[in-house]
C-alpha cells in the first residue's frame, strides 16, 4: 500500500501519481459516529493548505475537512453523495473525499508520518 501521511486535523493523504488522495482517518470517523452527509469541493477549485474545503456531517456533529496541501481539486468521490456511510466502513479506502494536484509536490513529506500521527492521537486520548 502506498505511504500515507496525516494532519493534526485527522485527515489522511496518500500519493497517487501526480495527485494526492485525501480523506479522514479512522480515528476521526470513530469520533464523528455515523456519517449521514458529505459536502465535497468543486472540481477545479484552487485550495490553500489548511483551507476548509469539504464538510462531513454525522448524527453527532458537522466537521470541516481541510486541504492538507495547496493545489487544485481534480476529482471528488461522487460515491460519497449516494453512500456517505463509506466514510465509516472504509475511511482510508472507498471512503476517500477528493484528489488534489499539489502546487508543491514536496509538501507531502512535511505532513505527519504514521508514528507521529499515532503519538498525536495518543496525546489526545
């Protein structure tokens, strides 16, 4: 499986060719509970690093999803519109949110690796 990186806001990022795929972590979906709605960004939208660009709503709360890397949204997971529960059942697989073509491909390496993310989650417990 390709290497994943993480943000302090509980997004995961996976490189896929010239793009990065973004979703929320298993930890985040567990905290949210049953996801009932997702608002995805428009294809072609330019996003800044840290910009709120999607919303995920659950039975408990609504939360923003942030762009971990600056770039252009090139694809969204239309399957989430029909089946937002994919976020709960496969948060790091079929439950991905969107793809970005990064402005700076090196930005991926600056994100948290798995060990640093695990430490972050542990510190929040």
